[in-house]
């Protein structure tokens, strides 16, 4: 299983910048305003062919005027508890802070391996000026610049030295939305498809289904949450932007458990104010990453806007199950022409996600709200499903007979076998002779064939291509 490393430290020391450099993304919001990060943010770093799950955390000792300070500390504690390794970051420009000493003492009590890094150091001269950090009582300090890359090579070597060994065949998914059974890279080393026993059925199970409500401001997300909750769980107002943080609400219906994540309304980028609103928008996008099922809400009176399409696209990029909700459908009562136009616009908007169901309802009047959770159950069952390796390869064989693999120049594409390597979303890996030879149209064709075979009428399917590593084992000679 991939090792987990948590990045901790005071606010504004550069944890998110370091997270982005390690994961080679811009996933974490970087801002000069202390306390921007509140929740845990998961990402994947590849260090010398080792996969590491990296967790960005909020700052210890958040500013006194920052709300949710207790919740920030709780998130940090959870990150430290699940981590195999802790990376403690200090601010070299600000100098040694009494809070740094307190954090270092707390980390020693954690009994977890800790790497200490002093950030915002751009050269040897600044290293000498930051020697006061040896007062933390550690033998080794890494002087780094997360923004410019100084000292990162030595830090990466030390991270590798502290990582527990990876399992040969399995890896832990970095985001809470999914579960990986097999490493696709390891799969490519096999001469034959894996046995179904290689997949641990326990990893299919989840304790609760996480549902993220996303959409532009004032489309009814908080009202829908309150309707599902059966009471005033969150503040509802006609003023756009009332919700600023992603709010998690546990709901239990019978023996089924859900967590409904209400999010801040996401406006067009040019209209998003800096500071608190920008941070709220970023947390809303992160809620997509935390969810199993995303409910994208729109308002019938305004129709389908470009921003609605961007939000749907964000959910698709994260390969999340998707439900499109057109709220305030009653506003178009009696206007059949407008309804048909809106339906046509929806069909066009979802041409790349034809599997996503559409619900037309009125939260305010309670019409159609009772359909949402049953639909979530139905979609999640598909989103969490798997198909046996034998059946997958039968589908692959039939698909190749139906549509011969294309050629690139004089070289024909060869597909050796298929295996499902993950759920949430169902993920099929194909081991091929040349991944570049798979044209996007043939890839789409294979994806649709696997979706039909797996019964994924309302769920996405992810297709991974892996080139054959090494030579195929030769068959035994006949005597």
C-alpha cells in the first residue's frame, strides 16, 4: 500500500506550495492570507518510482479571528494519525517561532517518524542565517525553497529513506473517492491477466456514501440539503454566497448512511472576490474530490450557463458519479416551448456524459426531492461495481472482432488482456503493445463496450492503457 505523508506546520509557512511541488499540481490553494487551508487535501507524489500519498493540512495555531480553529486542529490530528511519515515545515524568513518549538514537542510525542524542513531558503547564505532552527533539538534540518526548488533533491532522498516498503501488488488510493485493487504499472509486468482472487472484496465496502451538492450561487443547494436533512441544517438566504464553507451533514435513512456536502456557490472566475470567497470556491471544488456522487444543481429560470458546464466538467475530470438537478422546474409550468428548449440544451451539455441522469424538481415545493437518495443508491451501486477478469476479456475479444484495432503506420495495435483495477469509478486497465496507437475514437468505442457489459447505464468508466513492460514469457517447448 502506498505510504502516507502529512505536511504540518504553522499557518503561511508554505505547506501548500510544498504540497503542489511534490504532487506536481496546483491542487492546493496558495495565498498570502494565513489559514486558507482548513481541511485535509490529498494528492499523489511520485518520488524515484515510489508512490506517496501526500496530505496538506491547515496551520497549527490559526489566527484568533479565524473561525473553525478547533475543526482545523481536528483535521490535522486525523492527518497525523493516518500518516506513516510527518513532514514538519517552518518559515525560514520569519525565523524560529515559539509555536514551532511547541509543535516539535508535540510531534515527538506522536511516535511517528518526522522530517524537519525550513522553507523559504534560497541559498547557502540564508541557510547560515537560519541556523537558529537547530534549537528544535533535531540533528538534521532540510533548508528548502518550495517555490523555487532549492534543496528539494535532498529532501526527496530523505523522504524515501523514511518510507515503509510498498506492497508489490496493491496501492492505496490518494483521494477518498475511490479504491484501487491493483497497480496498473504492476499489472503491465504480468504475462497473463490477474486472477479475480487478487481483488480484495472488502475494499468494495464503504461506511457511507458521500454526496457533494455543487452549483452557482442561489440555485437551491442549501435548501435541498435542509429538505434531505428534514430541518434547518444550514443557513438559507436569497443573498448569493451565504454558504462559504463546505458543510458535511451525516444523514441516515434506515440502515443506509450518507454524508451530504453543501458547498459555496461557484461564480465565474472573473467575478470571484479574493480572500474568503476564493478560499470557499476552492473548498467547493475539493468537495468534488471527496465525494462519491456529485449533484450538479441548476436553476430552470436561468437555464444552462457556461459556469454550469464548467462545474459538470470538473466532476467529469475527477471521474465522479454525476446527477444533474434542474431546480425550480415549476417556474416553467405551462411554458412547454421553454421546457423543450431547456431539455435540448441539457442533452447537448451532457453529450460527453450521456450516462448522467437528470432530475427536474422543485425543492421549495418538495416536488421530486424524494427521488434523489434512491437515485444516489442506484448510481453508487454501479459506481462501486466490478466485473470478473474472464468476462472482461470476453468483452474485449468480442469488441476487437466487432471493430478491428487500428494501425499506426505499419504497426498494428495489439491488446493483450484487460483487468479491472479499481472501483469508484470502475477502472479497466488494458495492457497493449503501444498505448500511443490507441486513437481516441477507438478508446471511446472500447469504453462504451465495457460500460454496456458492466451495466453502467448511470456511471462513468475509466480506461487506462499500459504498455507491455519486458518480454512476454516464452511458451514451453513441446517434447
